[in-house]
C-alpha cells in the first residue's frame, strides 16, 4: 500500500503497472528468482538500498511475456479489499478512505477487518470465482455468526448450556456454508454430528464415526464419489477453518472458550450481535459492476451499524458501566490499587459522545484485565503454567508467533515488580491476543522504576530471523528510547534459537552503535528465558520477591560480556554460563 501511494493520481496503465512491480522489487517486498550474486546482495543486506535502476534491471531480466500483468496481479488483493482503486479503466490510482485508514499510524486492525467482513460477499462482481452457478450466495462472516447463533439455540432446546461450536465442527461446517438460505440446515447437520460423536463410547469408535460422517458430508457437498476429491477437501478444511477463526476473531465479535476448543459469539457484545443478526440475514447484495462493489467496500460509513442509535448505544454503555464497576469491586476485594476512571451519566451524552465513552470503557476494562493478569502472575502455579506453555510452544495448535508474544507478556508480568508491562498485540474483549503486534511497534513495552525496555520475540530460527528482526528491532529500540527519555532503555530478544547473523547485528549495535548511539540488546533463547522463570519459581517458593534490580543485574552481566570476549559467537557461548552464575547468586540470597 505504501508503495502504491507513490503512484497515487497517476493512470494505472501498462507503464505504471510495470513500475509498481518494479517498486515492489526496489522496496524488497517482492523477490524474483534466478538473480545474479550482485542482485542477491541487495536482498541479503537489509541496510543496502536498491536503486530504481537495479530494480528495473532485475524486473527486465525475468523476461515476462506480459510484464504489466505482474503489477496487476500484485495490486488485485488491495483492490478487492477496497483499499485502493488501481485499474487501467480508472482515472488514476486512488487510495480509498479505508486504505488511508490502513496506512495511518494508529489504525485498529480489528476495526479494519470488521468493516471488510461485514461487507465481503460471495459472489461479487470483483471476482470471477465463487459464482452463483456454483451455489454461492452468502456473506461468509455474517453467515458464521448466524450459524453459531442457530447452533446455540438448538443446543439449548435440547436442554444444554450454549457452548458455541468446536474448532472441529467449525472446520467442517463453516467453510462449507455457501448459501445463507441453508444456515438452519447446516446447523441441524452440525448438531447431528455433535450428538453422534458424543454418543460413541471410546476413542476408537469416535474416530470411526468422525471419519465416516466427514466423508459422507464431503461427498454430498461436492456432489461426487471420487475419493481423491473428497480427501483433498477434507485435508484443506482444517486450514480453511483455522484461518477463518484467526481472521474472524480479529473483529472482536467471536471469542474462544472451553479451554481454547470452542468458538462462540462474544457475550460482551451481545447487544451489537443481536442487532446485527436481526437486521442482516447474510444474503449478498446486488451490485451493477465491480466498481460499485469496491466503492461500497471502501466506504467507512457503510453499512450504517444498526446499534449506532442513541437508545442502543445507551444500552451498550449501561451494560459496560455495570460490567466494569463489578470488575472494579472484584479487584478491590483482592486489595489491588485500581486506576481511576471518570464514569459518566449516560443519559446526558449524545450519540458521538456515547461512542467515545464506550471506547473509553473498553480501554479501561483492558487496563483492569492487565492489572488482574499481573496479580495472578505472581502465583507459583501460574509461573509453572507459563513455563509449560513455553516448553511446548512447538506443539501448540494455535498460531505459535501469537502464543510466544502472549506467554512472554505473562512471564514478564510474573518476573518482576514492573510499573507496567504493555503488549502491543491487538486483543479481543476477553483480553486474549488476536494477532501479533503491528510491524511499526515493539512487541512488548516494559516500564520499571529504574529502567525501561522493549521485548521482541520471534519464532523464526533461520536466516530470515536476521532479515525480519535485525534492523526492525534496532529501529524499535531507538524509537522507544526517543519516546521514553530519562531512563536507560534495554531490549530483551527471545527466539527458539538465535541465528548467528542476528547476533552479529546486535553485537555491532552494542559495540559500535546504531545510527551513532550504542544500544543495549539482550538476546536469549526460549530455553534460556525459561531458566529465568524457573529461578523465579524457586524464589517464590521461598516466600521471597523478585525485583527488577535483579533482572537489570542479569541484563548488565550479559551486556558486560561484550567487553571481554573477542566476537559475537563467543558472546553467545558465554551467556548460558552467565545465567547459571546469576541463578546461583539470586537463589543464595535470604
């Protein structure tokens, strides 16, 4: 998007379609194959700027039959999301209001996806796939909300508590919901599957029932008995389901429950959901052409949200008021110091003031949730929970990068007497992360009495770790230093394994500086970070507190090694021994 903005106002003709693809190469957002050694060096060295002439040379060397088509293909997803209008038939490249919002520094990822998912539909005139002739007639996101709601209602009628739908059920029944008129039938089939599976006596019979049901379901859905096509669909459905859950959760209208195995409607947004479900049956709208559809997607004011009336907003604010005040009472009972909040008289607020007040209440609730997390993290059993989660992170069924940010945040809360541990990942109303932190911010910001720090985490272990984390981490640290002056700033970097190129980059920043000023970056593997938590657990069992002074002492010992060792490899080799000495020292204290 930022690259496309360079062409804003210019015609998206063949010349500029080719230029756009060339600019993507210049900005290292696209890397063609069969490059020369000299050309590869530009991609390998993240600090080496590529001249436009070199990017042109790389693009031309690919000898594409239709060079302009590469640019059209690259911009197509941005057009389809309504972020831009970049077509040969258009007057000129236009970044839509939605696109400008996406490019802003403080955009809300959840809001962005919610706006898009509310309006995305199959079929649509901007795409030739998923046609009406193939049986598609649905807004997928709205359809899933209806499906969960319908399943819950049917489950309650059978004398049960509503539980949403399991991830297994979601992967089979959500991606195959292609027609809004079949929502009730799909819910009925899902309940049949659930009851049948639960009626089996042991794991063997459950597997047999599950396999048989899924094959028959896929056979009916595809309208074929070909085992290869059935197997292909069933293999793909889990990925489809997992991706849909991940992106739909970004909207904050779905939440995970039942130990992470069930997806349900977000109870904290019940008023909004009830209004949405009563006013939108998930039927696709009719558009005359692709331009009309794209303009609709890009319009931040459409559709008018059915709960954005004064009476409905008052209900939402009143619910939130009571929820937050009850939460405050619960936390006060735990003798926690609660940050103040200016509760307002709802009836005196106009519509826009109500919207703002609702946002403020939700932001305050998140502060309370973070406060409770810090309180709970001091418990030894919680510390062990974080240790176990980090040890088994490679086996997690959830997105591992999100899990690492989440449990690193929880662990940092447990580790010391921080003034604030501030993760930058987006969260749902349940305060569970829905995605990783945005690229323009540190993953986690930590504030202490004597120092500040950022924490950057990654699951990358190969050379891409250096490419994706080396320069960005140093830039985040520098921006953090500039935004929070008065205290020394550190950076804790955590990864499963530390790649030598990443370490060499950090070594240079520590020894010789980044943009003229030395930085304090402490790299640890996940297993080394776990050792810190294990020490913390032992200290807590002794009834002693762990302070940020002790953490600072470890950081300084690791950084101090750089003055006595010859090179970065020796530095990394010495870190485990330094941690061991530090552990013995703090555990020996009375």
